[in-house]
């Protein structure tokens, strides 16, 4: 399972996905996570578990 809080490790197979993932990682670390939620502009977008599932599905596509 991918973990967006681990150091970014690019691969050559899916550069678009990893660019998105790096961008997400930076935003998440800058804004912070409270109570298992990802906060963006004071709005709860995803629960962390939902976000992980989305990244896994993108990888398998």
C-alpha cells in the first residue's frame, strides 16, 4: 500500500501519477492532517482511508 507520508520515490513507469502524488504529499504536509482528514482551504475533502484507496486504484489502472 502506498503511503503519501513517506519520502517521494519516483519511478519511470507512471510519471504523471507520481507528479500528482508528490504535489499531494507537499500540500498535505504543508496544510496538515487533523482527525484522519485531509484539509484543504478549510474544507474536508477526503478521509485518509478513502485517499489511500484512490491512489491504489490509480496505480492499478
